[in-house]
């Protein structure tokens, strides 16, 4: 499942990403496999929150989205909420 693309504010037309902070919430005891993506490239996320420089150099105007999959062995859908991305760019 992919989230809705998160677009930068209208004034961001130039520059490149330096680092990205992310966060999402899950119900207690639930797990998912998660990635943060731009276009067709995805960065695996090892936790519900963190920081990555893996998108360093990507144009700052590029929309980003989360991608989620059920954890291995999980059979029931999981509700992911409170998606947040903070992009530092130069």
C-alpha cells in the first residue's frame, strides 16, 4: 500500500534534499515493513521514526510517499496513521 504523495510547499522549486526525518504510528503490538519512496526508488525504514540521508541529492521539489507491506506472517490489515515527513534541503 502506498500513501498519497507528499509534495513540498509551492515555494520549493530548487535545491536538493540533504536529509529526511520520518514518523508514522501503528496500533500497539502491530508491525509493518516500510519504505520512503520518490518516483521508483525506495529507501527501507527500519523503525517507526528516524532520519536518513539516503535521498541526499534528490531534487527538493520531488514528491515523496510511504510504502507499507504486512510484516512476514501477518495476515490482518494494519492501520498506519499520523504520517510525517520533514525534509531538510539546500
